[in-house]
C-alpha cells in the first residue's frame, strides 16, 4: 500500500513537466491532403474554362438575338414603307378611276344630248326652207282684197280658199314637228325671240312693247330658229 502511494506521488510530480504536442500526422495523410488540394486546383482550373465558355455562348446568343431583332426591325420598316407607298398608289389609282368614270359619264351624257338634239333639230335646215314657203303663202292670202272675195269672182274665191287651206295644213305639219309660230303683237320686246327693226311712237301703248310684226318668227322645240322682225313702241 505504501509503495503504491509513493508511485502515484511520483507520477503526479512528473505530470506538470509533460508538454502537450499536437498529434503527428503520418506522411501518407500529408500526401493525401496534398493530392486533394491538387485535385481541387485542377477542378477549379477545369471549371474556369467551362464557365467562360458558357458566358461566351450566352454573349454570342444575345448578340445573335440582337442582330435578329435589328434585322426584323429593318424588315418591318421596309414593309411599312412599302405598305405606305402601295397605299398612296391605290389612292392615286382610285382617284384616276373615279375621274375616268366621271369623264365617261360626262361623255355619255354629252353624246346622249347630241343624239337627242340631232333627232329634234335635224330638220332645222329643212324647216327654215319651208318657212319661206309659209311666208309666200301668207303674203299671197294677205294680198287678196276682202271685197273681191264674192260670188262675182268665184275663181279668185276658190283660189283664196285653196291657199288658206294649204297654209292651215302647213301650219299643222309645223306644229306636229315642234315648229310653232311667234307673233308677238302687244307683247313686251324680248331680244331672245324678237328682232327690232325700227321704233315708232304709238299713243296708248306702253313703250318697249311690240307694235308691228313685219315677219313672223318661229321656234323649233323651244329653240328660236327665226326671230320675229318687229317694230317697237318708243318712249315719247
């Protein structure tokens, strides 16, 4: 027992003098740690190019997308410009088409009017020639004295009656074809229908009215082909 205690006391005296050192690592573990560092460094070296390649790919893809967007924008501008140009051409063509239609319609109306005028007034020259015949008949009937138209002159009376019948029939033919007489006695002078040959004073008549008709006028379908030759009352 005493020997055991002395042994323990010796051991306790030795303990403060003992220095604690970190456990020594074996050489194999040291090599393993170095190898691990090398692998990590190599993995880092390998990872850097991969990341760089991915960045480059992303940059290239973005650049390609920008180029495509720019190309699409240019194409859209060209399409819009072409659309605007075509719109202007369409507007111009519509205007020309409408003008052509209007011109065609005007030509059609003008030709129809000319055809109608030709149908109505195609006999104007012939009517003017017949007016001279009517004038001669009128002069012939007017030149016969009324007192001579008796049973004592049956031949003259029959001739006069024949002339009057011929004149009446001629006037009916004139009216049938739209040729009417203008006899403006007592009417206001109108230069569209009358031709003033002279002026004369006339009591009881308004100045500017027709006092005498020296030649009968005629209208063909309301167109004056011969104005009436008249004498107009002048102002006193």
